[in-house]
C-alpha cells in the first residue's frame, strides 16, 4: 500500500511515507517519532495518518503510536481500516481474531 500512496503523493514535499511492517522494533518506531518531531518543528501542524490492518497487533501499535505522538503535540489519526469501516462495508470476515 505504501508504494501506491507514495506514487499518488510524490508531488508534495509535505508528505512522507514510512512503511511500518509487522513487528517493527521499538528503536525503529522511536527513530520515526524523533524524525516526525524534527519535521513538526518546521511546520505549524503535523498530522500522522495511519493506515493498517484491524487486528490485535495493529490495534496495540495504534494505541502506542497515538499516545507517543500526542505527548509530543503531534496529531495522530487512524484512517484505515477501522471498526466502523469493517461494519459499514461488511468486512467482518477479514478480521484476524488471534
């Protein structure tokens, strides 16, 4: 998905695409947060849009990222896929219940 979104947004210098696959290490996530923090100092507002699976691992990651970024006054929005989208589009069969 990252390559598709990146291809659409290549004209904007204000957009960064950072794939975060599977169980990324804590140091990798912290490096990304620090990079976002540095970028946010140059702009009035910085928002992280998160696109990810709806499974227990992703939901824990979303919770932790949101907390860590909001502590640094960086907005965080979980865009896809959300519980509401699963219900709206009848995607319950795709939910991983591990």
